[in-house]
C-alpha cells in the first residue's frame, strides 16, 4: 500500500467537484505524474487536452510524463501533436518549449 499523499487526495477531491476545470485537471495530472501513476496521469492529460486542445503546458508535460514512463516514441507523438496545437492556438512560449524538447530527443 502506498503512503498517504494529501496533495494527490486534494486534487482528486477538487476534480470530483469541478470535473472540467482546467487548473484542477492539470494539477491532478501532475500529482499523478509525481506519484508515477502513469495510466491515471495519461487519462487526466487526455481529458484536459480534449477540453483545452491548445493548452501548451498540458501537451508538454503529457509528453514528458510519457517519456518518464519509458515510452519515447509515444512521447514524440504527443509532443508533435502539441506542437501543432500550440501553433494553431498561438501559444508561442509553449510552442518553443515543445519544439526544443522534440529537437533534444531526435
């Protein structure tokens, strides 16, 4: 059994009350990433990005979590999708960050 994680528990409770909240979904995905609960982490990032397709930070950290899980190719797929999404949304900062991550991995 894993140790209690108050931040993860709080993020889960928040999402139960506000299931479409961008901040809450991002926070929960990041807490799941820290806990290495990758399946749930990926599900939260997917939900976040379905609701907020141009959210560059979500794409970047979803890609990085995928890489951390050992799926390098999956990471590149996600980052490339994020690159296209941030180009369309005009998020230049996230676009540059994602572009740099892709270049580093290729």
